[in-house]
């Protein structure tokens, strides 16, 4: 077991009564402790929204042939809204919203369908179980084991992990689950993935406690609205970092993968999933910028450069270190812009605009 939120922690075989009591008390007081903070999407005692990341194959299983499966789910749970927005990427988002208990009942019905997501579990990839005897001996356990991946606002992850990883340790021990909170947000979003692996009923009970931790957290979203993950922004090179799913058959790194085109072979490997409809038009250019002005185009926590990438769909790579200057100055940084000619032109214009608007530029 580890306290790091970047690694899987396994449930401990040693029961910790104090930890169990803490979690049990939280669970028993679940409804009573919910607050009414209007900025908190998890504060309502009567309704919630559950967002799950899954493979497109599992999304198809949830929907069913001709939509029959999802129609039955909706009929069985009339006080919920169940959606699987269409997307051509290898992963989809399932949204269950509405009356709390019906949402959890619907989730209970859905979990057995998520066979592909469990098979492609990053937990299994990390364990790298290759011994056939091990696989055979664990066969019965694996058949009863499920994995789901929740999407939650990054602001709540601190409350879920707890100081020194204490909360997530308690959750692992109480519900006998493998739990991982991925440290990187999904591409172009404020959401992070929480993976829970174990028995379905334990997963559901644990999720109830996670919602309680989010509802009672002192950290609540303020100001700009939550940007939820859109699988159209899927990034094949960052799936292991944010908890996504690789495309079927893996990745051909020579051309990359994108259902609507291909990634450039020399493109960025993280965060943005740049798309090019016609690779014949793909090109690149390099520009320099004084080191002291780079902050103006990056913006607070990278918000400005992410915005420019999103608007233009260009791949923009800023060198980590400046070019050494012979006169003792801070030197220039190289910015590489990749994409179609119009994408590059638009990106250059927005980068120049960001510098001008910063007030730091002196012609």
C-alpha cells in the first residue's frame, strides 16, 4: 500500500478499527451532512450526477442493440437521466443524473456490463501479470472483480485523498478496493479520474462516501464554470497519465491514432490531442520569444497556451530552456508550431496578441 495518489494502493489485510469507524460514521451520516452550497454540484441531498469514463465498446453494451438496453435502464429508473453522448474516440462518458438512490441502482445494473473497461484496466497493465498459472489461479477472483472510472472536479481530489493520503487509505481498507486518483486532468478539462476496482457492491458503497467527502469539502468551485471532459479531446499519448483508455489494438506510434484523422508523428505527447484532417497539409514553423515574455503566452497554470491550442487546433511546443545568450541575458525560447498553414498562422497571431495584451512588450 502506498500513500501516493499517483499509484495504486491495495487494500490492507490488517483491519484498522479506527479507520473503519471513521468511514462508517461518514457513511451513516451521508444525507445529514450534505450542505446546501449552491456552487457544489454534490451538495443536494435528493439528486446527484455520476460521470463515468468507459471504453466505446462498453458504451455500446450499455446502449444495446437499437438502444434497447439503455431504454430499459431508463424505464427501470424513471427518476434518472441516463446519457452516453456519441463520440468517435476510443472512450465515452456515461452520465447518470437524478434521484440519488435510483442513480446508484442504475449504476449497480450497469457495472456488470463494463467488461472491456476492466480488461483494459491500468491496474492490470501496471501489475503486468504474464504468468499463465497466476492468471488461472486468479480466474475466479477476476470474474467477480469490476473496475469503474469516475470523473470528478479536480478541486475535490484533495478532500478524497486526504492529508498524507489518509482518506483514500481508509476507503481502500473499509471497502477492500484498489483505488487510484490520477494526478493529471483529462485533456482540456477540470476533471480527474478516480479508478475503483473490486466487488460491485463495495464500489457503489465507496462512491457514496466519495460523494459525501465532496459535498462536505471546504474546497468548492468558484468563479469560472467547470469544464467537463469531452472525449472528442481524447489524447492517445496521455491516456496513462489521466486514466483513459488506449485504442483497440494499441497505438502505432509511427502515425498515432485518431478516429477522425491521425496525430503528427513528431507532435506533442500530452494533454491536447491535436487533430489534422489532412496530413498532407501538415507542416511546422519555429519562432523565438524573449524568455521574460514566455509567461505571457503560457498564462496562469498554462491557461492561455491551452486556450490558444484549443482555438487553433495547432500543436504548440515551448522549449523548457532558453537559448544561451552570449551577452549574459536570459536568452530566447524556441516555440514550435505544428499544423496546417492556417492553424499555424492563427496560432502566431494569438501568441502575438497575448504578448501585446500582457503589457510586458516594449517595441
